[in-house]
C-alpha cells in the first residue's frame, strides 16, 4: 500500500470514528467535542509557527473574538445587547427556534469573516516584528483584548454573557455542537491539505527558512504572512463561535481569551506532534488532550505537574515532535526513501568502472 493510500485510509477511519463516537460514548460527548477544537487549535497555530516560522502566542485572540462576535450577532438581531447583558435583567429573553438557528448561522459566518479582518488589521502592525518580539507582541494583543472586553459593560464586562438557550432537548444540543466541532476540524484539515499542495506552502516555507532571501527571490513576504494569519483567524473565529455556544456562557479571561491555558496548549500540541507537518498537530492534539483529561480526572492537583513533565520530555527527547521522531526511525512507513550507504567494495568497483 502506498503512502497516499495509507493516508486516505487513515482519513476514512478518523471520519468514521468521529461520526460514531458520540453514539458509542454519549457520556463523553463534550470531551470528544473539545478534542476536535484542540485539533483545530494545533492545525491553525502550525500554519504560522510550523510552516512559516512565526511563533504566535496570541492566536487565542481570534478564538475569543469569534466567541463575542457570534454572541453579539445572535443577541443583537432580536434584542438590545446592552439590555440583554444588564445585571438587572432589563429584557425578558425568549428566542424562538427560528431566531436561534438564524442567529447561530449568521453569528458563525460573521465570526469567521471579522476574525480574518482582525488578522489583516493587526498583521500590518505586528509583522514589523520578528522572532521573540513577534511572539510577545501577539501575546500582548490577546491579553489586552481580554482586559478591554472585561471592562466593557455593554458586553457584560467581567460578569460575562449567557448565550441564548438552545430550543430543544439537551441530548440534541450536545449532538449539534459536537458535529459542529467535528465538522470545523475536518474542514480545517481538508483545507490545509489542499493548500499545502500548492505553491503557497513553498512560499511560507521559504519565509521560515530565510525571509531575507525569500524577499530577494521576489516573494511578497508581508502578503503571505497576512494571508496565512488570516486563514488561521478564519477557522479560529468559527471554533470560538461554536465553543461559546457549546459552553453556554462566555467569560472574558477564562473562556474567551484564556492565554495561559488554551493559548499555550495550541503551541504545545503542535510541538508535541511535530510542527511543520500536516499530521503532527493532529497527533499532538489527540495525545495531549487524552493526557490532560486523564490527569484532570485521576491526578487532580497534580495535573499541571504531569503536563509539565510531558513538556520536558518532549523538549529533551523529541525536539522534532513525535511524528518527526517516527519518520526518522521508520522512514519507509511514511513513504520516505533512504539511500543505503555505499560499501567499500561498491565504491572500489565504481572507481574501477570510471
């Protein structure tokens, strides 16, 4: 079986597993849904950090922005947002099924588009920075966004926003948002698989290897950087809109802009699986999420120690990530052809023939 056929078979198995998972494990529907969100996180971070060499620590900004944009659209279509978020209950909230689904669809679309526009706007500013200065600059954007939203009373301030109530049974709600998370992760993977087969991947890899030489070769580096960040922001905005509705409540620092948890997790997952690859972030996100859920359940109080040890092991022994390590150890399994070293007899025969 060729490497391409192996990948297609793996994709089919993952799709099948994703479809049947909530029916086989109904008590873990939310946890599995979060796994798909984590996979999307790792894939979108790798566009910048792995493929282009720009290690962003602020990608979580687009996740939170998508969450709040979707909430404003869902609520603002039918009610005054300021009255809805009032601590004194200024309006009686009663969304009909039609209003709920219309607001959800439009909110998800708006979250994707506006988050991408934010990436374009901030890209013109932060892409003047490189290396650690870029990472710190993007982190500052995410932290500042959380603090500003937390002080904005119209959006609920630090008290957050309760999302519109789903007009149906709890089990139906769980399945709806599970498949939205699943679909968004699959769409992200499929889009990147196609995108990385084009010259776009070669261009951003050239920026990663040597940006000055890439510019000298005629590559419009700023344009590629902004487009790459906008793609990541587009899918992160979608995931934020879905996650906000799935959780049912938006709080600025812990849910929408969690820089010290989700913001760091997306970096670690890509590094764990192997950055700069398509399947590495998927592998890393899956392994990381499983370990996180197990430690949170059985090692409560020690979960951060366990995750810290995982990071240390990854950095010390698997600097290229698990996928990179596996490719070096078993290259043939990944369709990588390695030339055998020439023996002394073969070398002497070749020189005699010449």
